[in-house]
């Protein structure tokens, strides 16, 4: 038995649903996101990680580019020193765009392990399928002069290094993020180790049914970022046509029935649909209520059907800063015509 003490109002981690990966490993069906560096300090996010684990979270979603892994590492070290076994945690990280290719992936993972103060990662993702780089905090019109479209040969060089990390025991599972069906088809054809998870934008106003089905049908667990519509996303990712999930009348009505914030309904829907939402918050009341929602009674079949009917195909994280010179607009990043844009 661990000596780690759960907060008195926390959620028993054993009551939190899980998803089973192709390896048989189980990933908690809700995690705490840690992308908030445009709005919150790394210290505040690290404190939220520590607080979230204290109330029952066991899944933390990190990334090198967030610039806070060294602080999160100290938080993880503190909770493990308090008696929580490492194997009870699920820690994800991601290789950033400027570390694609042979050799660089291994260096990136080594830096992340050092920063997080861990011997291994449960899941390591390729953050974006492009090596296109942007500096922190840039505006929506910023462009990398060296940016280029997706090149599968180069992606596979990166993926081979990801596979080496698994073989070396530094990473338990590898996966993808911000991918599309055409790109995933090529990866599934050529990978020696198949992706265990695909991290993708998923919320009631952006349900991605075709990609969601493709991922699930191929034994890949979908992890959903921006699960409540990402109200604290960077300004560069906001446009006048964006819709607001937590103001949708269907979501609000369900929230009123349950006596919870509409954000909790979005999280419950995500868990019940079969994805792994990773809501971000530094506020205890919010991350606790999200976890409580994930572990409590499900939405009714009628409510799930009603939410299925409010999909607006509203992508919030459009990725404009990753565009290359010949790209027409941000839709080229997402292969909306069913083939890889060049």
C-alpha cells in the first residue's frame, strides 16, 4: 500500500474509467493538460499538477514545447517522494517540431526525461507531423521560412527513432498528434510499432466523426485536446467565427440538470464517447469537478444523442503558424480534401 494520501474530497483513482491500449495497458480516461504557457506561469501549472494528483488524477499530459516540464518534474518528484508509486502514474510527453529526424528525437526524449525527473514515459507523441518551427508567443501571421509540407519519408525517419525509444525501454508507448486519415494510413502501412494513441482536437462543436472512427477502427485510442473548447487558448488561435461549446443551449441544459458547470458536461461526453479528454485548468475547483464528472453517473442516451447533433465542425486550433510558402490556407494542414496537401 502506498503512503500517499488522497485529498478528503478527491476521487478514488480506481473509480476513474480507463481505456485499454493495443498492448493491454490501461490509460486513465481523463488527464490533466499542461498547455497554458500563454496565460499561466510554469509554477502555477506545476502546482496544478501536484494538486490534481492529490485529488485523484493519475494521467498528466505534457510536452517539451510548453516550457514547463522541469517544473512539473519537481511536482512529480514530490508526489512520488510522498509515497505514490511511479507505476500508478501515466505521463505523456511530445517531441517538438525542431527535433524531428535521426538522432534529434533521442536527444529530445532524454531532455524530457531529465526535466520530468523520470526513468521512462508511458506515452511519447510526435507533436505535429511537420518539422515546421515557430518561436514561442508568435502571432498568427508568423511563418517559418524553412516550413514545408508533410513529407512521409522524413516523418518515418522520426518514427523510426520513436520506435528505438520503445526498444530501449525509455518509452512504453508511442503515438501521433494532429494527424489526418491520409497521413495515418501511410504510417500504419510502414510502422513496425503501431501508434497506440492519436491526440486530436475533440469537443462537442468539433467531433471529427470520420477521423475518430478511423482511429478507433485501427486500434488507436483517441486523446482529445481542447475538450471544453479551449477558452484559454492563445489569441493567435482565435477567430471571429469560433463557437463556444460551454454556451451551447444543449450543453447548458444538461449542466443545469446535473448542477455542474457546462465544461463538466463536455468532459463527461468525451469520456463516455470513448476518447480521453485532457482538460487544462490551474484552478482546483475546476480540475476536481472535471474529474468528478468523469467518474460519476453517465449522461443519458438522449443527452448523448443531443450532443451528437450539435457538431459545428469548428476547429479551434488551426495551426496557421505551421504553413509553408505554397500552402493556400490553414486547411492544407488538415488534408480536408482527403489527400495530403503539397
